[in-house]
C-alpha cells in the first residue's frame, strides 16, 4: 500500500496513459476490446505456446523477464555500397530486461534493451543501439487510466531506410529522448484517449566514404505532438475509430530554409475500421489526410492523403498469413530528411512445423517519392527466418534477409543490395 501511495504522489502532477515509444505514421489503429465483449484472437501461430513461455522471476511485488541473445552472421555488403562491395562477418550482443509491478492497482514498468554489433576487421561499421524506458500507470477509476512514460534511446538508420535520404552516410546514428503522456477513458463500447509526446532528437557526426567527419547538427530537432482518439465497437466483430492530431517541428539551426531544415507545424485527421472474423482472422482499413505548413518564406505547404489496409488470416492452427499495403504520406519528420509519399505492399507467412518450431517468410516492396526536388527511390526486402524453442529458457534461431534499393538519377546514388544471414542463441533468465 505504501508503494502504491508513493507511486500516486509521484505521478499525479503529470496527470496522464498508454504512452507510446514513438508516434506512428500509419493510419491503422489496433482497437481496444470493450469490457464485457469477447476478444477472439483465433489460432495465431505467432503466439508463443504457454508450455514454452518464459518463466521469468519474482522480486517482491515485481516480475522480471530478462534474456541475452548472441548472434553470429555475415553480410555481402558491409558498407552498403554499389561498387566493390566488401563482405564481412559480425557478432551481435543483445541484452533485454523487463521489470514490472504486480500490484492489484496501478503499475510501474522499467524496460531496457540493446543491440551491439561488431564487424570483424571493420570497426568503423560497428553499430550500437539501445533503449531505456520508464512507464507508470495510475488506475484513477474503473474507467479512467493515466499513464506517463520517459525514454532515452540511441537509434540508427541505414541506406535501406526510406526515411533517410543521405548521400554520404552508410549509417546514421541519432539520440532520441522522449516524454509521453496519455489519458484513457473507457465506458461500455466507447473508448476515448488523449496523447501527447515530446521528442528531442540529436544526430551524431558520421564518417563519409572518403573518411572525413560530417557534422549533422543541422538536423537536430524537437518534435511535439498531441492527439485525440475515439473508438466505438458497433459489435464484438466491428469497431470504428477516428483520430485528430497536431504536431510541431522545431530545428535547432535553419541553414538554407528548405523542407529539410525548416520549422513547421501540421495536422492530420484519420478514420478507419477494424473487423474481426471469429476464429479466422481480422482486417483493418484506414484513411488519413495530412497538411504541413513551413515557416520559412517561399516554402509551400505540403499535404497528402493516406490509405492503408492490413489483414491476417489463420489458415489453420499451424499457419497464419498476413497482408499489408497502401499509400502513406510521411510528413512528421521524426528522423526523415524531408516529407515523402510511400507506396508499399507486403506479405508474411508464419508456419509451425512443430509446436516449438516456427518458420517465417516475408516479402515487402516500397516506393518513396520525396517532396521538393524530384527524387524517388524503391526498396525490396525478402526474408526467411526460423525459431526453435528448446525449452522455456533457451531458444535458437536463424535469419536470412536480402535488401535492394534503387534511386532516381536526381539522388545521384546508384543501386545497392545486401544479403545478410545469421544464427542466434537466446538464454532467458
């Protein structure tokens, strides 16, 4: 009881719930199941069978789930170049810890993970990613939840990332600190939430292809976002949603006053529906319209329509197939160099050869059309992976991925491709 009281006192001044790690550009929302209505998840083979679920451990009133993964792999194109690609092997160390309270009301959660890659003989390609999250939830009543989340992370983007349009870097590294607040009210079949997020993004210098250091301070920015969302379940199988949001981007330095570094503000309105086919799968469709105004003189507003759909079907107790496609207007610029339209389509197949042996195949194509000087790019990704659960505390896996990216002549970048494969072992503590 004392712990609950202290937690409430600490977080009441913030007064806000399902805080998110990062805002999504997608117009699809996974709707909440209203209290009293059945939630039919079907025979989704991607869910870990209960007899193979991690055991974790208890620390007083808290539950701890942690694991360590070691991977060894190879790549055909270490620096993701178009000419004279160089192959290399790499090692990846990936720790993860998730600590959360088991109180009857309220919750505190601390989460941390990382991926630390070391390329043999190619130290300038080494890559470190990490994420630290602290989240708290107050159950103000049976219908009202207030949440707050603070996070710090180091993220990377490579040349296959559609939101990085860089000519000199084979990898872009940035630090992102975030605060997210949320209030959620659920009553009957209705669900209302208000979200606010603030991001501080700092880009690190990178080494270009000639070995020189390039400062990226001109890309440092702060992003603020607030959104209101409403959902209503017409029936146990059909739910409607709508969301309105406003965001503002402020760059630390305005160098030339282009869409790449100009302060801006924008809004978006989305609406959609989610359908559940009891025992067979689900589908979600959404539409959105965005507009962004730039503060620099002479820059025109950009606006666009987004439309997306995704569906998953449980072909049997052993097989799940998923589809996703649409056209997305990515204008919020969390890390992108400038707004762009993205047309994409993908398919994923999951099949359990055994209860504890899952094979997954994926294919995805996306085309980016950047706002501003005419430039386009397209990316194709094919992947195949396997996961074997040897016990509740140990699993092994294999992954193989092939990526290609082609660009228009305006980008002055030739086509690139890469084949990566790795084997990994995970110990769950």
